[in-house]
C-alpha cells in the first residue's frame, strides 16, 4: 500500500483567525501611533509590534507535520521531532498528546474541545471514532481540532506499520529531538521589556 511522501500539515484554524484579527488591529494601531506628532506617543508603536510578534509565535506559527519519517510538533518556542519508531501511544484527553517511553508531548495547536463543543459533536455524529477502545474521548470527536490532528497521526502510523516501515521494538532506543527557540524567546523577552518602558514613558 503506498504511503504519502509529502507531509500532512495541521494547524488550528480558530487560532489563525484570532491571530489575523489581532495582527490587523495591532498593525493599524502601530500605523496610527507612528503618524502622531509627539515622539512619546510614537514610542507606543513598540508594544503594538511586540503584540504582533507574540501573536505570530503563540497563535499563527504552531502546527503539526506528519511525514513518512516522523511527527514534527511546532509548539510556541519549541519544536519536537518524534520518529515513528519512538511513538508508543496517541491520546486526546486534554489535547493531542504523543507518548514515547517515559515522555509525552502535547500538541499546542490541537486542544481537545470544551464541554459545549463536545455535546454538539456527539449530537451530530453517531459513527464510532476509529482507534479508540470503548467510548470515544471528547478529543477524538470528528470535527474537533484534536480529533482531526489525531486522525492524521494515527492514519499515517497505521499505514507505515502495515507496510513494515516502523519497528515498534525500537521505541526505547529511538531518540526524540527537542529544540528550543532561544533566539525568538530572547527577542520576545526584549520586546516585552521595551513595551513596558514605552508605556511608562508615553
């Protein structure tokens, strides 16, 4: 059975809508503040630019990439690469979470739905959710962000296992890569400090 070579990319549509709205408002605020005649008011452009950078890092950038070699989780300020051989379990209790021996990694862009969405989802479908024993978790419901992301991971994992391309006996010996974005973290910290100074001086 052929396995897709290109990675599937999942991101939170809701988060990106919110990010677009906040970025638009921040950009308009920065432009209007820059056009003000006084330098003290122009300094308030700094908090507006910081808000844009923060929203990009927290709401726009996070995603999940599922390829033939690994699952890549891009969370705020951290990127985790989980090779298929290291994966032992997929759960959606609070958010999509990938388990490896002794560790677990939550996917920021795939939270489980709240109670209201869970109730609505259960009313809309009576089909059983695959890969779940017993009653499905709310996070596995079709249409939820955690459910959609989990399905991407589970479907690719299943295909790779059936094709013999994943050896589940190597989980304990397979390293997981975790990379912190110290540069972006430093820039955000500096932007926050500069924003506080700008607000105090305005």
